[in-house]
C-alpha cells in the first residue's frame, strides 16, 4: 500500500501564485513557478525528474520538500462493448473507480468525487460503501487525464465529454469538485469546454442554490427516479431531509440564475415506479423548469427488490413525456458485463 509521505507537502495543493512566491522567496525568478505549474497540470508530470527544462539541482530540491500524490490505474477492465473501467489507487491506498464510455462519435469519462458516498440510495452499489473521504481536486483531475490518454490510445481521439456520475455525491464535495472543473476547463489545465461537462446530483437543495449563485457554465443533472415523495423516500431515504418541494424550489432558483435546463436521470423499476401515476407525477415535475429526461436502463446490483421494468412501462413513459412536449431519451447501459454501468461502481475488480 502506498502511503502519503506526511513530512512532504503535495505540491499540487499550491496554486500558481503560491508557487511563484515560493521561488521568489528562495531568490529565484517567479517564472520558475510557472514552469513547474505547467509540468504539474498541462503536461501531467508524475515525477519531478520528468521536468526536463528544470535544472537538476531544482528538481532535487523539489523532491526533498514536496511530493506529487498522483493516482495510479491499478486495474483496467475492458467490456465487450469497448467500455473501460479503471480501479484508481489513491496515494493513501484507498480505491475509487472511473469509467471510459466510447460511442462511434465521442468518448465520455465518468469520474468519481468521493471514496464511497455520503448518501444512501438503495439501488446503488456505491451507496453501500462507507464514505471514507472526499477526493482532492487533483485526484478528480487525474481520473480525467487517465481516461483522455486511454481514449487517445484505444480510439485515436481525445476525450470529448465528462460526467460526474461515478462514486460519491459531487455536491457533498463542492469546493474540490469546482476546483477540479476549473482546472479541467482552464487554459492552464486541459482546456475542455465546460459545456461538455455534466455534474449529476441526487438533490441537495442548499448546494444546488450555491452552485447557481456561482453561475457555472457546465450542465446539471438530477438523479430523480420518482416525482412522488413517498416513493422516492423508499428508494432514496435521504429524500426525507431533502423533499421534492425543496428540490423544486432549488431548481427554479437554478434556472432563474443560469437559464440552463436540467436533465432528469430516471430509472424505471418493476412494481416501484412503473404505473401511470408515476408518469403523471414526472410530467408535472418536468413543468417546473425547462428540462429533458433520460430514461436509464437499470443495472442489477444483486438486490431482488429492484428489477428492470417491462418494455411496455418504458414505452408508456416515452409516450406520455413526448405527448407533453418533454424531450426524452432512452439510454442503454454500457459496460454491464464488468460492473461499470450506472449504479454498479463498488470497487469490485472481478
């Protein structure tokens, strides 16, 4: 197990100004900090020795005083459909999972934001894991870099989209997630368009409002699954603290501030939310603000309570939503054979 070298500071916890000032304080030119910063972020250096335009003495000095707590892809599994699941080893020996999802036209990275999860969705394997800690901004960033490299290697194209739909609730690690997105979209990082990033939340009203106040340029998705409080609380118990009326109010606030429609992620289960009353409640919920709905195929986590709904139930949802002029997409899951699909991430490598 790799342990953090506690006597050394992770150099990536310093921002550009701090790095520049560090070198000025040592009697060197400020631009040395710029060079190091570029190596750390834009060039993704894993080791100070990689920094070839930095003098050997400076590299040795940095190695004595700092560490780069870089992630390591400990295990990589490829699905029959081309999806790749990564077991990502962190500097303290903990593991999270990330997924690369290829289609004919694009590659999407599904990244994690916490080790385990803060919430308790009954249908999600990750929710059964104890939340150990939040991921640091660089640990989130590194997942994206690793998947970008895999996309270039296997598909000869760069990563095109990012979804924060891996392990954890992103809004419960707000500060670090936002910092990671700033780095992913910044010219000093990967320079990706924020419009190609979607943050998915299970619905934390206070944090949705905070996000709206920060006027992000990325997209927001809500993991909804039922628009009836009594049903939602059975499958997502935290809904008791964050009822749908509070979430609706937060979403109205979001739309007023950002003018950006929200995507509702929605799984239909047999005997749970597959009746007309469920569809009608969703239609009503969809009229709160402009939105679109992704109906997602359920991926088994060996829990007999949850079973994929019939095709007729899915067709009923699709018909009623379209009748009410609500954009709806039926999403087929990828990577099910390696437990890489939505709701299946639980650090199982076999």
